[in-house]
């Protein structure tokens, strides 16, 4: 997941979580499974394995 500056198109931040060895071995998918939601300065996103992330929008 990444955020771009709307005015310049510059990268503001990036979040990448590599799959665990168990997911690779089981040949399961990984990554984010739906659109993120923004609320109170945080980006909330759920991955394909049920884990929910809250990422601060401030650098």
C-alpha cells in the first residue's frame, strides 16, 4: 500500500509486509483484500488473512 501526494504525484509513504514462510509454503495469497478506509488520521486496511492494519497518515 502506498500514498501519493495529490499535487505533485510524489510518493509520501509506502507499507509493504512480506508474506510469512507459512503462507508461502501453503501457497496462500497475501496482500490487501479490500479498499482501505481513512478515519481520524489513520488508514485502516484488512489483508487476505484477516489481519487489520492501522497506518498513521503523518510521516
